[in-house]
């Protein structure tokens, strides 16, 4: 019997396909939180977490959706600013009998990164696998006071790396770097290569629509060849699915 746990501050909850990253094209259950600590001008989901009233999701509903996918993507907004709700998600997963892959999207600009260790060790189970999709935004100069500097990005990435090594459950870290400004993208690639293996680094073109993505494909593949890292499409934009 599932405990009566309710997950708050949710903007969207649905099944679809993972549009980008190491599991691109895979069926997934998406849990999108409202609110973000950044306001990126190129954000392709801004309208989804800003303009919708928050909803609640129960453990029973989460289990029902996961039966079809067994892969949960926690996104936003910025999930790490919702520690209580994130804890509720893991409490629900703990009651779920199947091995679940849990993907957590983050821009890395939250002081709550350290708290992930507590959530993973106290609530996570050995059957589950966690993937953290780290997508820093170095080129947002107006957010330097919130941590959008190369030093703070490096600090966040190192913390995530330590968490992945110390927790009793498997935790994999992937970097998803949006390609727009070539010089700053190179800075991010150089930084992440010192912490993550190149096979865990993905470059993806900036864009809110297919035309904008196409414009940035050339620079994306060019940098991927130079640094020997992965590229990823953004299927949810190209094919216009949720």
C-alpha cells in the first residue's frame, strides 16, 4: 500500500520521450517543477513552468505513470530549489517495487547541491539508478551574483562528482552544454573535461524552435569534433512533442 504522500509545486506531469542527452528517444515520465532561479532568454520551457498553476501529484499517480516507462525525469524550472518536494519524490520511489532510473536536471546554481547526498543516502535504494544532467549557463552575465561564474560552476560539478562516489546507490553525472557563444562554450567543455569523462559530456544547440536549432548545429558538431565529446539533438523541439 502506497503511503499518502503528495508532491507539491508541480507544473506538468506526463509520459513522453526523452528529447536530449544520453537517453534521447527513450520513453520517460516527466515531473516538471515550477519556478527557477534563472531566467534564460533561450529557455524552451519557460511558458510551461511560469504560466501554469501548480498541481499536486500523488504516489499512486507516479507509480501508474512509471509502469509504462520505469524512467523518471525530474525537471523544471530548477528541481534543486524544491528540496521538500524532491524528498517526497524519493519517498514515493522507495515504495515502488521496480528498479527505476531517476534523472535530475539541474543548472547547478543552487546551494542545495550538498543536500542531495542526504536525500540519496537516507531515502534512495540500491535498486535505483540516479542520473544527474548538469547544464550550466556561463553566458548569463546578469546572474553572476547567483553563481553563474566558472569558479562556482566548477565547485558545483566537483560536489556532484563527490556525491556520485560516496552514495551507496549508482549515481552518474552527465554534462549537457548548450552551444551558442563558442568561446564560453569552450570554457565549459574545458572545465567539465577535468571532472567528467568525455563520454559523459553532451553538446546541444541552443534554440526554441527548429530554425534556431539548425542555425547552431554547425558550431555544435564543430566543437564536438575538436573536443571529442558527444552531441545530442533536441527531439522535443524538432518534433514538437511535450
